[in-house]
């Protein structure tokens, strides 16, 4: 397949390096050094060069806040039957844009980050493919990611953002609050060290990515849920109520399957 990828950041570069093994790939990034670094892929310096390449699929891997604009900029250079694709972690208004473009599309979300995941062994990782996506394109990515050992999930656009608020905002918020309450002091303790590593790993991610996750319209609901649980815990601690504490711990064990 002839594939063009725009946005050669961490995810875009990883996709390009993997796809170029079996497909003809052209890459574009405003930072030409990033594009030129992809071995065996052709780097272009101007979006208009896409017309001559005539791709069968265009993967938009720019940051979320630039995704719609990137689609608008590239659309006139794509063949009529070219499939368009995004890798956004929050889908937001993308369904509206896809409807406006009227093209076949596939919307995916790799649930792993090239910064910290073991990219040589992704068998413990997962991917979401939006159910409204084109069936041919869906099958293409199912096969591509299946060869890498990923588990593939299917959600609608609406389901995706709700689930991401639950699965990403909740742990993100916990790690951010932990980081907000510590300093660089050396503190003994295995649990403390584990939480510190989680927070460091999270904060090593791009600021835009962190903001995208937190700005998910469903995130506030998760933050409010965390606040409610903290208020309950504070009440139990103030009252030094062992029976209530035990009920609380038992509920938590049930929640996590213990």
C-alpha cells in the first residue's frame, strides 16, 4: 500500500519505521530532520508533493490540537479514494470533521507510548479501532497490529472518549497529585519509590499529550469521583473509625479483584 504519514513525532516515526517494512511510505514533518531520519521512507518538504505520490492512505499523526488543521491542509492533495486516518488519544470533534470530509476513514488509538513501552515486544499492549471506521482500513490495521501481538479493542467514538477518561484520566490524576505532594528528598520505602517512578514516567511525556488526556470532556466526571473518594477517606481518618476503614479497604479490594 502507498501510505503518507504527516507528523513524525514519537508515534508517527514509529509507525513509519514499521510500515515501511512492507509498504511504500512517504513522510512529512515541518521539522525536516525528523522526516529525513526515517530510513527507507521518502521525506518530502512540501505537502503539495503528496499529489504526485497519490497515496492510498494518509495517516495524520500530528498532535491533537493540530489534527483538524492538518487534515484541512493536506486534503486537496489527496486522491478521491484515499483513506484518511488519525491516531488521536481523544477523539472529541473528529467525527464531525470526518463527516465534513466525506472520505473513507479509520480512527485508531495505540494504547502505548513509544517513550516508555517496549517497542520490540508489544504483546502486553493494546490498540483501539473506532467501530465507525471503514472496514477495509480496519482490517488493514487489525492485521498490521495483530502481527505485532497487540490486543485490538473496538469502540464507537463516544465510547472511546468515555473509556479513555476512566482508563487514562484516573491514573494520570493520581500520579500528578502524588508528584504535586513530593519533593526531591530521598525517602525510603518500596511503595514510595514505585509511585515516584510512575510519576516520573508520566511527566516525561509531552505536555500536549498530558493536556489532551486531561481536557477530555469526560475527565471532569472522573476528577469529581476521585474528590468524592478522598473526602470519604478524609472523613474516616478524622474519625479514626476502624470499622469504616475496614469497609473501605474491603470495597477497594473488591474493586481491584483481590
